[in-house]
C-alpha cells in the first residue's frame, strides 16, 4: 500500500480509503457485522489505514460496527466520518450544516465510534442555507476542543 498526504497536512493516509457505507444491514442490504469484520481485516492486512463512514450510513450502524472493530487499532487508523443528512426523527434541526446539528452529530458519532476524537470530520452535503463562516467557526471550535483533528467539506459547489 502506498500513502499520500491528506491535502496540505502532514497526515499520511493510505492511497485507498475503505468506505463503509454498507457496514450494516439496516437498509435491507449491506454487509453483516461478521462480513464487515472480514472486509476491515483484509483492508488492514493490505496496509490500509484510512476509513470513511457517515452518521447516517445504515442509520448509524456503520459507525457502531466500526466502533467495535477499531478498538485496538484506533491509533493507527485515520478515521473519517461525516454529518449533514437528517437522522431519523422529526426534529427540523436534526439535519443541515449549522452548528447545532454539527455539534450534536459529532457527539453522537463519537459515542457510536467509541472514540474520543475523529481524525477527519466532513460536512457531507452543502445545504445552501448555512453560511461558510458559521461552518468554519464551528469546525474550528471542534478542533480546539480536541473532538476532531481535521475538517473537510464534501459534495459542495466550487
């Protein structure tokens, strides 16, 4: 496995990233916990260290499965997860890019992932409502609090 720098940081990530959207069968398809473990183990054995998920993937089960798998490997794993999409329920602030959703989502992700910090925290989808200033200020606050190490923005217009 070869490694690349994450953006302009000094963080080395495997050239291949293990996407875990299908860890869990909550959507009626996907990998069972046992199958997920086989995939995870094969990825690590191949030298992979970069793993990506999101709070909404399989209704949170993807993060829960990863939390169970990464325990002893946590320090060598570069763990990425995302927020934005609405979790099940009828709370109008349960989705979006705003600070309230970001803070609540990161706390829930930390619990499911059984970790104290997330290496890379992504804004998943641009909501066209929240200002970039609010998003970046909230990301900076999470970095300063030690809850995330790096922030990123995905699926956003240039």
